[in-house]
C-alpha cells in the first residue's frame, strides 16, 4: 500500500504554524522590552531626583 502524501498541504501547515510561533515570540519580546524600558526610565528618574536634591542642598 502506497499513500499519496499531500506535501503541499503539509508544507503549508508547517509554514503557518512557524509564522504563528514567530508572531507570538515577537509580541512577547516587544512587551518585555517595553517593560524593561519603563523600568530603566524609572531608575533614571530616581537618579535625577537624587542629583537635583543634592544640587538644591548645595545651593542653600
């Protein structure tokens, strides 16, 4: 018994699943990068507040 394997259909499914996985991966990376940037901005803002506080103390 020899089966006629529909390689086009199999290839289409593999490509479709691969693209879905890639899309989900890119969305996750984008969300993680935006969270990381927000954390970096908060840290930078805190450091600037410290520097401003020190400079204001020196002026007095």
